[in-house]
C-alpha cells in the first residue's frame, strides 16, 4: 500500500497550544498509511522537550534572514498525474 504524504508546517516549536496539538497529532497517524513530516520556519524547538517529543525529526528552515528556496528541494513530494 502506498502511504499518503503529509507535511505539517508551523512557524516554530515554542511551547504553546498549536505546537502541542501538532506534535500530539503526529503520533496519532498510522505510520503504515501516512508519511508524516514536520517543518518549521524558525529554529526554536523548545516544545519538543517540553511535550516529550525529543526523538521526532523536524526540518528547520530558518527564514528570519530571508527565504532560501534551495533549502526546500528535498521536501518535494511526487504528484500523481493522469494524462
């Protein structure tokens, strides 16, 4: 079975309600059915430790110094197109 790819993007992971919701929700998805990835646009990852998700891999794109489009190339997800 092919897994559905999901990319969660959040500003940062400072302790707060939205951050906790995203982190907790990622553990609820069936790993056999979903390929879940998490990306932040600033490098503050304190919520990982506060909410007990230290082992969760996170892609960090620190955009405070301006966007760097080359940084996004490894997140490209294949699309299904019927011709």
